[in-house]
């Protein structure tokens, strides 16, 4: 991930976690999902020309797209989770925890009694540490 992607993942972490949790709950409730296959005579009957007119087919496509979207979100969340421990320094760690809890830079600034500029610098340090840690992990895998 590059700096911009890490920054966005930190900013979006809180809602991504909530969305993953919500989608998993939905999937648990939809196992089987009432999407039934046709059997017997129905399966042998000719189908309408436009496959896109089939609501079941459209729902299957929608769920497949949703599944891919959730996988992308999970990948971002996992990246952040894998690199949390590389963040050194008490202030950086406090800012990171606040970001992961969904707090804005302004709210963190007020909470910690630091300027917004200082919070932005600490956030940049966090991003740098995560990028370095990711690079080190990547180099270790190659060796």
C-alpha cells in the first residue's frame, strides 16, 4: 500500500470494521439465501432471451460483487491490523488508537490537547512507520 492508501485505510478503518461485521451478520442470516435452483420440468423449460431479466440471476451477481467488495475492505483492515505493533511512541500510539476508533483529527486534537498540525504530523509518522514495516516484511519474505 502507498501513503495515500494507508491514510485512507486509517481514516476509514472504523466504518470498514462495522461494515464487515454487518455484512457477515447478513450472510449468516442468508445462508441458503432463498436463492433456489430449478429442478424437474422447470429446469428443462426454455428460458427468456435476456438473462439479465432474471431477478435471481441479478441477485446472485449483486451478492458476488458485494463479496468482492467486502474482500477488498478486509484486505485493507488486515493491513492496518498487521502493522499496528510497529507504531512506536506513546503519542503516535494514542493517535493511532483514536483514528481506529473513528475519531477525526479535530476530535483527537481536542482530546489530547495538541494542535491539529501536531496530530497531522503524528499521523504522518504512523503512516511512515507502517510503510517501513510493510517494506521490511516484504523484504523478509523475498530473502
